[in-house]
């Protein structure tokens, strides 16, 4: 799967390992991630592409807020952990 804005990804390395994020931007081997909680849309996290795992789910980023993003990622995390 190609990495694009709106893709949901799981961090597989670093202090945020195991957390879910949404890709905001892709640039030169790095992705810029946000989850609405630790990393808000205004202060995204820069992470090496090799340190994430794509989940296959895509979120529409139009009119997204930190609160909506938190809710969507919490629901996604809950559904993945319950399966």
C-alpha cells in the first residue's frame, strides 16, 4: 500500500511504539503524523517511514479536528484490539 495523507499507521519504533496515528504529510522518506492527543494537528510528529506500519484504513482529513481525530483513532484501536 502506498503511503498518502489520511492513512492510519501504527508506530513500530520509538517511545510512541504501539500508538496509532494518521499520516498528515509525506516528504522525502519521512511522514508527519498526528493523533489528536500527544501529537496534535498543529504540532505533528516527524517519523521515518521505516518506523511505521500501515493498517490499510484511510481517514478523510477534510474538516478534521483534534477531537474528531482522537475519537476515530480510539474507535480504530478498540476494534483492532477486540478482534
